[in-house]
């Protein structure tokens, strides 16, 4: 979560860098990335005749060069990270400073909310593990998926394979060969399968969707499964109010939400998934299918009347918890919806809406015919552009930061919302 109070919120447009001129200096330029505060634009570039790559920030290349650079990402505190290969060994570079640890491969950079902590998945000595701020797990595992970081970014968890088995050893598989490692330490129990994980808001606990045998699914918290079993489950979440855990569960052919193993939503749906809590933890919302082939949002099991035929995704609560926004897809076109009402306009793509800090306004990035626009409360703001990033509200909610590329130039623009 970026500290936008320290950013420049003076109204006006600033040309940060003429990306078109980068082509005069570099032989190869990959897609650009922009910092949360909009002050930096970066790309992977090739520096010369040799196969040397580095990162370019606002037209200036890092001093270090590498065999390969990929997965450029800015941290929430505006530092540039890249996964880099040097002499065939992989590691992480942060603002041109390279970690000391070396790995056979690295992927999936993840950050804590304030950006201080950087985590990656890695392979070392043919084992899989995680590393945070250049400190790797003490032990690796035969396999690891679903790397998840705690809200503060200091802790990591992943689905691990604890028992090896061959293609024909199905009885061994059924006994359970998978578990969860938290900070490199495995839970004391194995499962037939383990899927998505979630940390508690206080970073202390981990929940996972698990399969205990070929037919029973449930949620495990810190390695201990719920007593209740279900036909299927989706990703769990911890309540911000206490240490209770909720998850979508399938009972008798339909879906509902369960808390600590007990159903809490009176209504059942064809499908329930991607559930989320309001910031204060008092409300629960989820993507639901009230009938086959129709999707919408339900808040505390009350579904919107508005439905979409293809998809509903990227739902988000307002800071005050009183509103929900999402994007929906119908007949291959995307729309933005807030509290059950779709904005005018159908688009080739739409991204997760953003609420103002006071929860009054909503903005979103959309794309149509290859051009990008920022919408504020459904109305286009600023000009169309060749590339754009999610809008950011000022702390008082009265201005909007727009980051975009037009005619090969990257602009940072602060627009007042009147």
C-alpha cells in the first residue's frame, strides 16, 4: 500500500521521458513499467552488439548489465526490481543493487504492502524454496507452487511436495504427498492435494484449501483441517476482526460460504468464489452464479440484480465497506459496475476499479480499439493514450493521477476532479 501523501499532487502534466528516443541508444526495448508515484518509467533494454541486457529508467540505463533481465516490477515504495541472470546464475536486482544469493532460477517477485520486503520463488540445488530480502529458506523441497506472502511481506508460504512418488505409485499418492511450508518449515501433516493459501492479517497464521482423500475437500489452518468435509472448496480468507476463517464450499451440488467449517450464508448459489472482506471485516462479498451461466456480486449473500453472461472479476470493496465495484463481461465486451449498476460503455478490456480514500468516487482504466482511457465515475478523463496504468486518487480524493504514454512519450498528469 503506497504512501501517496508524500507524492507530488500539484495539478498539471509533466513529460517524464521520451521513450521514442530510447531507440536511438538501445537496440532492443521491451514493454514499459511505471512506478506507483508516476515519477519513473522503466524497460528492459539491450545495451549493444553483445547480448547484454539491463534496465533503463527515465532514459538512463543501470550500470550493471546481465545475460538476461525479466519481470521488471516496481515495489509499492517505488523501487525498481528485476529478475536477472549473471553468468548463468539467477538473482534479484533492486535499483541496480544485486542480491548476493545466487539460484538456478527465480520467478514471481512479490511485495509486502509497504514495499519494504521483496520475496521470490527460487530453485537451488534442484530444490524449490523462497527468499525474502536476499535471505533464502534454509531447506528446499522437491516441488513448490502457490508462493504466498504475508501482508507485511516478511513471511512466505508455499505448497510443497514432501514425499516423492512415481507415475504408477497411485496408492502412495492417495496417502498424501503434499503439505505447506511456512518460512521453510513444513506443516506436520500431508494431504492428497493442497491449493491456494492465505495469511491472516496479523501475519501469524496460514490457511489452505486441501483434499484429504480422493473425495473430500476442506480447509486446513496451520496444518489442522476443519472437521467438516465438502464436495469442493475454494480459497480461504481470514477475517480482519478475529482469527476465524471463511471459504466457499460445495454442499449437495450448490455453493455457499462457510466459517470455521459451518455454513453462514443462508442462500446457496450455482457457484461462489473470490470472496473478500470489507476493510473492517463486517461484510463479506463474493462472485456468485445465482443461476447457471449468469454471474454477479453478492454482499452478505444478497446478490445484485445485474448479472453478466461471461465473467465477473476484480471485485473490490470501498475503504468504508459500503460499496463494491467490479468488472463484468457480456458478449465478449467488458463493463465496469458499482453497487449493481453498470457504467455506460462497453470495452475491449477493463481493469479493477479504484475507489477514492473517502469512498465517494470510483475510477478505472479501460481499453477500446487499442487505445486506453481513464474513467472517473463513468466519464472519460483526459485523452486517449497508447498505454496507461491504473489511476491513483490523491489522499483527499479531489485529484487523480494519470500515468500514460502518448506519441511515444510518457506523461505523469494530475487532474482535479470537479
